[in-house]
């Protein structure tokens, strides 16, 4: 499988944008044309899930219906419209030694993606890899087994119709977990592993892979409300960061508030959020909290918890420096914001907080490929190598150096 | 050690270029002022090496003398002159959603470097990491134990004199190999591992590290002489690529030559190189070779061998496509060149050869940080994530996204 992918990657690397877009267009068309077969396969997954006692929320995540399938095809058509980054030159110069040198964007080669639940990820990743000339080896969750098999069949037949190798997109179609471990050791053929799933999957990949892994999606998100902040506007930002989509990785986990404004700010917040939120409050901060129905004292580990729900950690601090110190101790690495009117504190915060995205007077929810204007999002990286923050098409590329001379035998 | 490094990294991240340069200047001065102590420690390493029967070549690699120490101090002063990449903005835009977004270059954080033999690497890496605001954890070979201990003492006392944390540069000063395994698991504190040494070290790091590793320095280097090439000039390029420094990773390993020009070209080459080279020749190519003293038939594995010596593999091929096919099968990934006068073949070669650096009518020896105008070289990466080819200061950096708004509660 690795060898076949590498071979396909060689061909994809020199495939024109027009040809890649043609394949994507056929994939989109075929998704619609073969809707019946795909939905029938999906019904089998749903039946199996229901049998095994899967929750309604999870069942909904893996459900496909005509409308959702239409949306997936629409997403593929959107990828066609995106700029193909391959072939562009990042730098080019003539050196003193006479060499004319260019740094050209090229595909990574073969990308391995391990993901859970939602079947749209299969199409999504395959389309983004194809657009950037990468071959992909996919491994979805067992819950979506039947759906994924059909979706990959559609992709592979579309690739063949477009005259591209079917092995450009391959799927590990045996449930055996051992196969994932094997995939992680294929460093001779696979150039990057993207795990899309929970912390356990990321840890497993990080510890067992001999292939570079993109780690992401985790980290406690903080908003610090400084004493100089516009409190009325800040309360709106906090509400947005917490309530808009609590299950997202860029949703607010911990609210830090300057002690001089803690009382009025927390009163305004309680008034706005009413009973929508459970507050987990640091003990010294309690006396500054208004009476609210859902509140408990923070315990060890609470400020290291990514809530992914309607829970909010609250702590008052004496300064921007103390807020930064708290964030360093409690795993800030994804998205963090300061609300302030002080240039000095804003700069201190920006320079000192070591996260993928740092905001001044803006919501942590901005951390997103679409919001950042990247067109598509492959993952959100919280590591520092290769890519940090939302990863779009460019982050699925590498570069090569191209040197031309006139038979100079120097150096 | 990891915790202390992370703490130092936080401080270095916001240290001004002037302060970092001040520390580098003190390091250079102290290297000269404390020459006696350093040379005495080095003499102990040399004595120990001689006792254990180390070869003269290896002893020479680890020898320091006043002149070499002077050169090392000079290298540190050169790093002062290099542009500090930290803080520059790679991109900045105002998005439709009202967010003013910038992508700013920041240090990686903590860099772990594992290396062998030469004591100058200790100073070299420490200086490049310091310049880019990274803390470093170093682990040198046991052969240079005494020298490295003194060199790190000099660095740490210089850091303190400059008002920077001594923990900015730390050294693992126990011979225990288990400590290296522990370093490779410190993903909570260390952001990147650079192994500088043989293939065994790279493999060990790749397989055992939960921290991203930069793999590099390996790969078979090829020159393909096409039928349209200027043979007289090409023979000079081949001589340069093979003879200038055979032990370098960008030195030529395999010469591929178009069958239509194989006979005259190989005759010219034998004439120029005389008995300097041992030729390892593919069997069908033998009849095209002139009579030369040192020649043997190629066997299995010969074209997968990085010679690092005065040996040259030779094979004739029927086309540029066959040359590319050979290179794909035989691990081209570092530096490869085509000699040609055909634009079509040059483009085919550039686009199809999947190596860090690809050349047209130029020597593979160009792959080098200094030649590429990067000012310094940390390593030569042959992986595709993060950095490919010679890595300079910029490749020791990451970036963060900085978003500013006016309390917009969108998205």
C-alpha cells in the first residue's frame, strides 16, 4: 500500500492543476450519481451503531442523508476553486557563486490520515490531498466502515475516469488495529501523519510513529480581561468564545479577570449568560462572584481541563504578568486572548503567551481555516514544527531547491 | 533540565537582538580568555582517545588548538552579524470578518541536539540557538566529554554576565545512554530534536522520539549526463562533485550517463581523474568503460551505498526517464544534478526527481548553507516537513498568529 501510494505520488507531483480539478469535478458528480449506494452503506453503519447502543449524538455525527451528501459534493467543488499552491516559487535569487536558485513549492508526497466518526472527513481529506498533488492513505473509524468503503470506491473510480492512478487515495479497510501501528512505521513511503481525533489518538501517534506527526487541536483556551478593558464589549466576546460552539477546540475554557474589575465584570457576565453556564471558580475569586445557580469551587486539575461543554473556569489575577504565568502553567497552546485598552499589556501578552494564536480584543473562536481566509482546513496544529494554527492547502506542501548554472564547477 | 530550559526559553523569546548579540560577544571573548582551561580539558580528551586506540583522523577531528579556538570564536562573531529573524512578520492582512491578522516569526522554544565528535559543534549550535531565541539542551559524544564541559561552562558564565539565564544552554554531562532516551521523550518541554551524526543515530531518534525530529544528511547523490550535455564542461562538474570533499553528504555517489555519449564521456572522465577514483560499474556499462586500473563490477546494494570516499558508481541509461527511474529506486533525496542542453529534459528532471536540491548544469556540492547564502547551517534536512535542504537561522523558528480586533464578537 505504501509503495503503491509513493508510486501514485510521483505521478500526482507532475499532474497539472487542470487535471487535478477534473478529477475533483468527477468525484463531486459521482457522489451525487451514486447517492443510493452510499446512503445504503451508511444505513448499515447506522443500524450497527444503534445495535451497539451508540448515543443519538454520535449516530447523528455519522449519519448521511441526501442533503448532507449534496453538501459534501459542494465542498469538493469549493476545493476546485481554491488556488493550487504547487509549483509557485517562494524565493528566487542569483547567488554570488553564479547559481540561480529557486525554492519551489512541491507536494509532501504521501499523507497518512487517521480519523474518527464523520464520513465527510474521508472525502474532505482526499480532496485536499489530491488538490495539492499528495497521495493519501486513509484510516477511518470502525463506526463508519461501510460508508467509507463506498466513498473510497467512488473516489477511486473517479480517479480512473480522470486518468489518474486509483492508488492516489487508498483506504485501510480491515478493522485490525495492528494495521495502524504498521502504517505509523512506513517512513520509507509516508511523509506525514495527521491524526484527527481525541488526545489518545494523538498520543499514540506521537509515541509510536517513525513518520513526522502533526499534533493539534488541544490546549486550554483563555480570555484575560484586563482592568483597562471595555467591560461591556468584553462580556460579549467572552459570551461568544464560550457559547457559540462549546465543543470546539477554540472555545473558551478559562476566564481570567483582573482583580480590580472582577466584581463588576463577573456580575455583568452572570447577568448575560444567566443559567447557561456552570462556573468552576478558584477559591479566592469566590467572594467576587455574584450568586449564581451553577457554581462550584475549582479543584486540582480543573484549570488543566478542556471543558468542551458549557463549563467555564474563573480566576481573578493581580496583573497581566500573573495571567501569563497562569497560562504557562496551565497549557495555553491553542488560542488565547486579552481584553485591554493598554498597548503595553497587549504587547506583553502577545509576546509572552506561547500559543498558536494570540488575540487582542477578539474572540478565541477566530482560530479557524475559514476565518483566517485559508479556504480549507486540514487540521489545527499546536506544535511548532512545519505548521502552527489552522492548516490549509499550503501546509500540505513542502518545497525543493532548484539550482541552475552554466556548468560552473564551483564550489 | 527540560523545565529549566522551557523557563529560559520564555525569557529568551522576549529578549532583544541587542541583548542576544551582547551575550554572543561575551561568549566569543571568553573563549579566547579561557583558552588555557579549554585546551587543557581538550588535551585530556585527546589523551583518553589515544589510550583507547582512536585513529589519527578521529583524534584530529576532536583536537582543539589555539588557532582552531580562535576560529570558533570568529564563527560566533559571524553569528552576531547575521540578521535576527525573530519578530519579522511573514504575512499580515485584514480579513473580511474585521480581524487584523499577522503571522509573526517566533523561536521554536527548546531545541535538543545530539551530536558526535567535534567540539566546535557545541559552540556552533549554542550560538545559533541563542541568536534565534531558543534554549538548547546539548548532548555531545563521550570522546569530547572534558572539552564540552569546559565549553559549556564558558557559555553559561557568559550568559550570566549578559543577564540571561544560564539554563539557556544546558549540557547532558553524564555518559549514561539512558539519558538520551529520556531526552527523546520530553515532548512537554522540548520542541525539536536535531541529531547530527550517522544513520544509526538518526534511526534511533526517529523511532524513539515523541518530539519532532529533523532527519537529514543522507541520500545517494546522482549526476546524470544527458546526450545533449556539453561533455567537456560536464566532466569538470563531475570531478568537482566527486573529488572536492568525498566525505561530504552532497558528494557524488552515482554517475548516470546517456548511452549515446557514454563511451566518449567515460573516456574523458578516466583521463581527467586518472587513478584517483575506484569505479563500480554496472555490468552492461562495462563495455563502454575505458581500461582503468581501479574498477569492479557493481553488485547488489552498490547503487544504494553512500560512498563517502573516492569510489564512484557508474551506469549508462537510455533516457532521462530511465535515469529518473534509477534515482527513484535508489534513494535520491539529498542532491541530484542533470547535465543537459535540452530544456525539455531539464524540466522533466527538475519536476520528477524528489530530492531536497535538484540542479541543472551545476554541481551537487552547492547544497550547503553558506553556498545558499543562508549565513549559517544547522543541518541539511532530507525530510519534507518543516524544512528541506540546508537549514539556516530561519529554520530554527516557528510562527504564531496574532489577531487584533475591536471587541468584535464575530465569528
